């Protein structure tokens, strides 16, 4: 039973989050799901995210030079 409750809860939160944040930014505050208690926290976290798709880019902060080059090549292949 606990697995079913956990499944329902996680899918509900996932669905709610994506329903809100797939909307254009100017319509989010008036959306029906904006009354959910965690909406404004997520809205604040998402404030600096640019509109549209994000570039598939990531960096390792430290590591040997050969590892950085391998990550760079992998990054180029994934784009």
C-alpha cells in the first residue's frame, strides 16, 4: 500500500510541477495550480531560467586535463 501512495504522490507532484512551468512565464501567477503551497518556492527557483530549451553543456570544476578534454568531446557529441 505504501508503494501505491508513494507512486501517486510523486506522479502528482511531477505532473503539477510540469503543468505550471510549461506555461509562459507571464501566465504562471494566475494559473489554478498557483495556489499550491510550494508554487512560489518553485517560482523563485525557476526565476533565472531563460525561456526556451537549455543548451546541453556542463563542466567539471576540477580534474586532470585529459578528463576535461574527454568531457568536452562528449559534450560536443551530445549536442
